[in-house]
C-alpha cells in the first residue's frame, strides 16, 4: 500500500509545486488540503476543520504571506494547524515544514517566530552541517520572519540571516522554499504588488535571471532533501514525543 502525504495549502499562491512531484516519484499518494481559499486571501481569519493527521505518513505545511504570530490568526486556523502538527508528531507522523510551515512547526515544538532584521528574497546561499538531509547551495527565499530552533531540535542549516533548517525526530523545518519552479517564481514576482522585491533593493529581472540559472540544480537537490526527510520516517517515533503538548 502506498504511503500518504498531505500538503497543507496555507496560502492560495503557495502550492506544493515540485515537492508534490518528488513525493509522487518516491511512491507516495499525494493529497492536498486548502486552509485559506482564494476567496479569503484578503480576510484570512477563519476557522478550519483540519483532517486527521493520523491518516497520513507525512504532512507538509506550506508557505504563506502571513505571520505565525498574527493576532488575527493565532486563535483561528494557525492554532488549529499547530494542534494538528503536534498530534501528528506525537503519533509518529513525519512533518516537513516549508517557510511559513517551518515557522509554524518551530512554534508547535516550543520555538519562537519573530520579524527578521534581515529579510530574504531570491536565491540565497545556505550552509549545511547535514548535507545528506539538507544539501547546501543556493535555495529560493521569500520571508520577512524567522524562527528560533525549538528545544530538543538541532539546527542543520543556516546562513548569516537566519536558521535555515532544523530537525527533531521526524520533523524537519525549512526557512527556504525548495518547492519552487520557474513558473511559481514568476507568479510570485508578478503578484508582488507590495513591492517586496524592490523594498529590499533588488530588481525583479535579477530574480528572474538567477532563477533561470539556478532552478534546475535546486530541483536536483530537492530530490536529495526529500530522500533525507523520508529517512527520518524510519526513526523511532518515541524519540519525538517528549515535549509535544
């Protein structure tokens, strides 16, 4: 029987993209769940009934334009998603958090999330102490918040701006976006009505050029990253129960 993975679409503009393809190539049945639909993007404070995490072998909370600490959301779906992640981890479900999803995972495990003094957009170098789990190299970024490593977790990748990855048991949190392909990056550039890119002193065309040059190599490293994460699923789930509440 094929293993099951659930992608949580926290933002209608942040799909699983290459991550979905890679999990499918690895023999998973792929399921998705829409947290904030397009009709609520301007007003994301809604209540959500999340699926049972125990129906899946892995859960992947994806990115979002909002903050984990947004007061409008803490007692609504963000709190519900944190509860879902904690329940899944306590039962041995693997969790791969991506950008906002990585920050939410950090919060679920007792870490913190705050505004970053060094936001990142575009392709940024990432150093790794576990290249078998998180290959080093340029990874795509688009974040204005950053996380702290939760108690009991180990930082496995970072750069001068932020922790870029941490691991604890079957949980792997990422600050960057390994899922992007050229089309998704172009969509995000086109939708940058708030001028996030220019606000950091960057040019959209430079992001495009770098994407053309780096996207294929990043896609190859994504496959190594997913293989490393799937290796975590073989860990004893009891190693990840302590401290989850």
